[in-house]
């Protein structure tokens, strides 16, 4: 696609954006109850429409496609949040009494000695059960960088706490 053709294809989207964005944000505000969440979902939905603009602009109702995309974005966010919540707040088995207070304090002290970048990765991957790809997206790192920091953090904790823990 040449530069002139690309600009010509974007101009109708800009008009669509101007016409639809405020209305979409208002609808999403009613759905989410949070202005920032509504705007974030609206922006992500508009991005999806722009990526498919050649097909969407030829549809009978590009606005309907936009609303469906926004609802799908919102539902996916809720679904991911429910999964994470279940993981974080899942009941521990009855036999798991947890570490003693002294052990907890030892772990807190050891965590405090880690650089913030390693501590962040450790918490996201080991405590919140995120994969290295997902943790990388959260921290704006490559999955490989996450794994390297995680390895360093675990090694430092093992040295600090000893292999028995």
C-alpha cells in the first residue's frame, strides 16, 4: 500500500473515530462504572477496528462491529480477572498450615534484599502464577528477560534462606 493510499484509507477511520468514540466511552462507562476502564476498553476496541478497517468500513454497521469488539474486550478482561482472582484467593488445602511467623519474617527479609526488578518478576510468576510471557507484558520485558530475572531472584533467595526452605 502506498503512502497516499494508506492516508486515504485512514481518513474515513478518523471520521468514524470522531463520530463514535465519545458515544462508545459513555456506553462503556455505564457498563464498567469506571471512566478510566471505559476509555481503555474503548481505545483497545478502536484499535481492533482500525486493524480491520478495510473490511469493517464495508459492513452494514461498522458501529455495531465496534460495540461488539468493545464488549468482547471487556468480557475478556473480566474473564482474565476472574481466573487470576481464583488463583490468588484459592483456598489452601487443610493440611497446609503455612510457614511459621519466624519463617515468614525470614522470607520477607530475603525478599527485601532483592533488587525491585527481580522481586517484581518473582511475585508475578511465583505468587500470582503468571507465565513468563504474561509477566513480560505486564513489566514491558521480553519473556526471556523475565526468565533471567526469575532465575537470579530464585538463586539469591536460595542463598539467603538456605536450601532447606
